[in-house]
């Protein structure tokens, strides 16, 4: 006796839905993800009752808790701060110099940095604080 056999159709696996999902995830993460600039040295800002928000300017000085000094995101020794600032201010003495100092930094160190900025020819100094 000869039975008739039914051939089962071969099912193909389609990659199109997988590709769609991958592209949707890619688009989602491109749109949802934001790139935030962060400081190399963690700084806890002091608080201020008054003041105004200013443009951060073109020269940024970050003073860390452990005497780290960063000028425009480059680590600088204290003895070299004046030379670096003079070079930065050589084209325009009116550039805004923004100082972002840790609240645990001693006042003497902050005053010393401010004196160096003045000696280098800086005229516009802005101190960064956070609101209470």
C-alpha cells in the first residue's frame, strides 16, 4: 500500500523584522541620549544668595579640593598659571576668566589664584557658585 506523503512547506526565517527593531533602537538611543560635558575634577560649588548667571567665557579655571588647577581642561602647576594665562590673554585682555573652585578650598589659595589672574592681566573675573 502506497500512502501519499504531504510535503511540509519550508519556512524561511525573515531578517527584516530584526533589522527594523535594530534600526528603531538605534534611532531611539540617538534621540534620547544626550552628551553632557563633565568636569575632570569633581568640584562642590559654594552657595551664594545673590549673583547673576554669566557666560562661562573663554578661559575656565577649575580649582580642585586637593590643589588641582585646570585651565581650559588642562592640568597646570601653580607656578605655571601666570604664564599660561598671559598666553591666553595675549590677544584679548577683556576675555572673561571663569573660576570654578571647590567650596572646601582654602580662602588663601583662592586669593592667590585671583592675584595671579590680576598679575597676568586679567580684567574680567567671574566666580561660579550654586544657588541655595
